[in-house]
């Protein structure tokens, strides 16, 4: 019996060949495929409209049979691969998308794939799926980078990958189409985690902490109105001092620094988990100072970072089951966190004073690491 984790961290089980939920978005559901999905798989993958940018790559029905069998086998062996896209309300099959573990073509990675039926084009569904898959991978499979391979002529897919957070890292001639313009290889940002002893399993060539990059991102978030403890124009020395206070807690072993970095190593954003472990609260961790560089806003990186941070708790903070945060009202942050499975559990009206007569609510949210609902005293 396989366990398939959803983006929210919960789990569902399914026998081989049984349709099983995997990831849900606002409009869509990705589910593990089964034998009954074969006809839809062939129908989509032999439709010339879905291969308009590379017609020669369209498979034959015989190839589809071979490919489909391989998809089911990889789900059995690895618990992940390409999945059926269904509309949550209507229930119809709209396409296929997912993440495939690739080990034989350069460094191991997760290949991001999405192919929608022609009738589903133009509705932003590919973007919705790609963004959810990138966030899921950062939370659940951070040891492998997310990559996509796109033909340069496929502008729509390039835009979808960019909206999911991926950037171009290289180009490669497709071995089956040597006369075509080289494909574009795109890759998503990755996490780097630091505790008191230093970086943990960093995927980057350097594990040196760049405090000035951290200060610079924090300062620019302040100056664009971000709610991370300061108002626009805050002196950089005050920002540096606040950062040093957080890093001192990290060095003391009761906090983690989680950075999101581009494939080049450039800093995209970061946040902290504090886990003091006082008696009675050993199972609780608190999210602090989550921020993304304003220069990369709009690329899904806030969702990617937040999802990745939940995964960090699951792997690095044994015994933690409840996550807490608080935020300043007035910036729409509650909707952002709610989409990631957080629940508002209280607020103090007017508790945060900014300036003049501008008072904001201090809003408290919680979520379970496993994604199950937060309930009072264990009751629904």
C-alpha cells in the first residue's frame, strides 16, 4: 500500500491502480492514475493540438501504451510521477501533470510536466498546476531540484514555468531532434537550512552564511511596505541588529534559518522557525519573519518558501505537530496563509501601532504539520 502526501501535508492511501488524491488547488485536483485512465491518456497524447510546438514528438497509440504502463510502474516504485488533472467541480479529465524522478540524464532531478487538453487552454490552469507542483516538491522532495524542459518556441509553457518560480539554467539539444533549436532547461529555487551547527545538507557550493544578503532583502522588503517588523525607510543598522537577534537564537540551537535560493545561489527569501521546547510546548514551533525579495515577487516564491518551511519542520524538528504565526493586518496576508492550510485562531484588534492613528490587528494563525484541521481541545 502506497502513501501519497498532499501539498497540505496530509496523506491518503490507495491500492495499486486505485484513483487516489494527491494535490488539490483552487480549481483542480491531481490524482494518482489507474488502469481506467488509459483511454484518456491516449486521447490527450495523440491529439495534434497538444503538440503544436513539436509535432514530431507526439507518440503513437502503441507508444502511449508503453508510456502509460511505465507511469503506473513508477507510481508503484517511487510514489510519485505524472497524474490525472481533474476539475474539482465538474470532475472531467483536463490533462496530465506531475513530477517524475529522473536519474539517467545528468544530475538527478524532478521533471515538471504539464499537458492540458486543447479545450482547457487559456484559463490559467497550467500555471495553477505548475505552481502547486513546485511548492509540493519543495516541501516533500527538497533533495531533488525541480526542472522543466521546454522548446524555445513554446512561449506559453515558458511563461507558465516562470510563474511557477523556475528560471533558465542551460540549453540542451534534444537527442531525438538534433536539428531543432536547443531546448531550454529551467530550474526552481531550492532551500538551504541553517541551525546552530551550520548549514544542513546544503545543495549549494558554499554553506557560508551571507548576513549582508539577508539584511539587504529585509531592508528592501521594509521599503516596499512588507510587514516584517519595520516601516519603510527603517535604518539599516536597526535591521541588522534585529537580524542578529534572530541569528543568535539560531546559534543557540532553538531556531532554524530557512533560505530560498536561486540555482545560482542568489537569495530569494527566508524565514525562521523558533522552537524553544519549553515544558508543555515541545510540540509547537513558531514561524518568524517570512519574507521574499520584492525583486522576485509574482513568481510563486512566497508559496514555495512557506511550503518548504513546513517540510523543514517535518524533517528537522522531531515531535513538532503544531505551527504558529502572527501577522499584521491590512496587507491580505491572511488569505495567503489560508491557501497554504493555516487557520486564523484569534486576533488582538488594534494591537500593532504603526504611526499616527494607524493601528492594525495582530492576527494569530495555526496549522498542523500533517495538514489535518486545527481543532479546539482535540474536538471538531
